[in-house]
């Protein structure tokens, strides 16, 4: 540690539901290395994400505010507002900032690289010779097998992060190291050892399970309860595989005497639907299957495990890390829509509600894979959503007028819409939402910008390589 500023490690597990981690109740021990961090930090049991997929979530985490304020969302996939990001703020206060994101939505194509001295999306020109060999092996494997595989991607991610830590960082400065893994993102295709241990499935069975959301939601492919149970098991296997590799980095930090001086944040950007609400994977809704996420925070120094049941938000991470780093920027903090988690826990004062948002989804893949479904898709999903969630209820405003209300105490699966039965409560929550919206100026996008429809072949190829498109 340099001076009084702690190092900071942020790890984002793409698409992970809390129950897939053993520290959140998984019967299988999927995350022993993450559990060890949890035992030294705080586990937030009711953490709510700002949106339902990676780009708007990470734009919100990096700015400490919701999409309507910072302007980055489905309809405008660029963070081009003037609000300072977490990395920019830390860099301005003496941090060496680096990011390794195995997803194309966090990088220069979306301007989420702002403030990073180095941010790699694991493209071949960006990685070391050893990583080039691993990536080549993965490409050969995919070509020979004729199937998408994740061979070597996590090895590359962690190898590159370790290489930066060991050889490239400025040792005169504290570091901010951000890791974002696609290993835990569907398609769930864990290595054989983990597949057998956590799912007990053959390779043939793993590949025969549909993981294409367009095909499932459009009704072209039917899926059984066994299919979804097997997907849960495969997802846990992916968590376990990444957890083991994260342990390699944590061990190195421990050996160097650095881990104790490092604040650690481990979270998921969003969850996944596995059959719930007639949906597969993420996007399209703001149910808790997507917006209720794991969040673990370990401060620098010694500490003992604590569990917090009260409502918190992912947008609390930026102000929390500002406090941890001793950064006093009142103008930056004044724009945040979240608050310091340590202060919330210490004072016992938590937000009365959390807000999540989802803008109109892109249509490119839906038109390509399910052209006959488009009239129904547009009628059901071409709308903006805004959810206001308390400890007991969730109200979802929809721009097409199909609003929803759920009693989360009696109906945690959000299956029974009470919008007509409890109109008074819905009206009260709508007023709270309107009052919240009136507290800031919304940023209107100047033009629709969608990564999936861009002409940037590098982004498209990366999406294809990671299984987002075919």
C-alpha cells in the first residue's frame, strides 16, 4: 500500500445469481475462494442492480447513477456524458488503473474504458505470447469440434491480469484492478472436470440443452424442467471454475502481503432467467431473477464477516470506494444516486427503495433468429421499464401501460401481478418513482447507438467468439 490509500480489486461475475455461490446458500461448494473473502468482509443479501444486462449496469457502477441520468442504456450504448467515472476519479487521485474485461460491452466501443490506464478486452493484439497460444488453441478446438467452447478464455483473463500486476503496474502507486469474467455468462460450458463434479452430465447432454434465448422465447424450442435444472448445475460449475482461477490471483496477492491492504468488491452485474417468466438468459424484464445480485465488500485491513439483509444497490459501490480511498470530491459525490455502504451499515440507515431501469431492447438478433415472432416480440417487449423495489414490494412501470405490482414477501417469484387488486399501493409507488425522477435531469440520447447493430467488425467478431451471436 502506498501512503494511506488501499489497493482496490473489483471482480464482476457476469450473469451470476446469488444462489449459485456457496456463501449465498448453494448446497454445492462452488465458491470457496470467494467465500473466504466474504468471511473477512460484508455479504449484502439484498443487493439490487440498476439494469438487466452488462452495459447499462457497468455504466451505472462506474458513475454511481442510474441509466436515465448518465444516458447509457439499450438505446444509446455509449457512456458519453460528462459525469466522472470511478476509474477517472481514482486515476486523478493517484491510482494506477487497469481493467481486464472478457466482454466487449466494457471497453472503448462503449466508452467504458474512461479513466483506465490500460483496459484489455482480450483481443489478440492486446495479449501476451502465452495468451495468444491459449486463444489459438481455443479457436482450433472450436473449429475442429464445430461447437462453441470457452476453452482458455478464463486462463487468458487471469493470466493477463497477473502479468499486469507482476510486470506492468506502477509500484509507486496504489492500484485499481477491475476484472470482468464472461466464464459465468451463458452458454454454460464448463471444463469436463467441473461439468462432471457439479452437474454430473456428459458432454453430449451439455451441448444438447438449448441455451439460445431467441429460440426459446419465440417458441421454436421447447425446454423441460430437467433442462433448466441442468442449466443451474452447469452455471454453478462455471462459478466453481472461475473461483479456482480467482484463487490464483488472490494467492499471489496474499504471498506478496498485498491482499490485507486491498479493498475487494465481488459482485455480479445481473442474474439470469432459466425458464422463469417464460424467459431465458437476461434482458427483457426487471424481475429479481435479473436485478437481485450478489455483492460482497471487504475493506482493507482486518475485519470479520458480516451479513446485511437490508436493501442496497450496485450504484453504492462508487461512493463506497471513494470513501475507502479517502477521496473528498463533494461535487462528484453530489451527483451520485447511491451512498457509501460502510456508512449505511454503521448508521443503520438504508435506502427506502431501489430503482432499476431497462430501455427498449435491440431487435437485430430477434429479427435474424425469430422473424416470425417479431409482431409478438414488439407487442410484448418493445417498451421501457422502470422498477421501484422496496423490502416487501416491487412496482414496475412500463411505457406501454402494462404496469406490474408484486408482493415479494408472499410471492418472491413475482408470479402474481397485483396491479388491479392493489391499485392504491401501485399509485403510491408510482408517486415515489415520479418524485425520484424529479430529483435530477434526465439525459436524452442524441441518437440510437447499438453495439449489436454496429458496423464495427471487431465488436461483432468478439460477440461471436463469446457466444453472443452466431
